[in-house]
C-alpha cells in the first residue's frame, strides 16, 4: 500500500500530531494489516461507515481509494444501493 500523506498535506501545519496519527497510525499501521483484513474489505467497511454517517466529503476520497483497492464501479453502485435502504 502506498504511503498516505493526506493528513500532513491538509492538516500538517494546523494540527501536526493529528496529521501524524492519521498518516502513520491509521493508514500506516491499521490499513496495512492485510493479513487480518484486506485493503479492499477495509475500503468497503469505510465506505459504508462514511455513507451511513453522511460524511460525504470523506466518502468521495474513500470511493477513489476503494477503486485503487479493487472495488469496481458496479460494486460501488451496489454498495450505495444497499446502504440507501439501511441508512436512508
């Protein structure tokens, strides 16, 4: 998995510790634990969580990340369709 720098890029000067935790712990340590859960599965879970919470700005970037992790357009549509019935 490629090194994540979004936290530092967007929040590094305002909240450097948060940016570090986001990039190094969340994406560097948690997302890289592919023996426990694949990046594709983590993307699906994250998309579902963001969709259900209405966090659409983050959802957009995680849909793109999901594509990098192998989620097809058709699967993304099915995820959104399924969630629409359960999340409103």
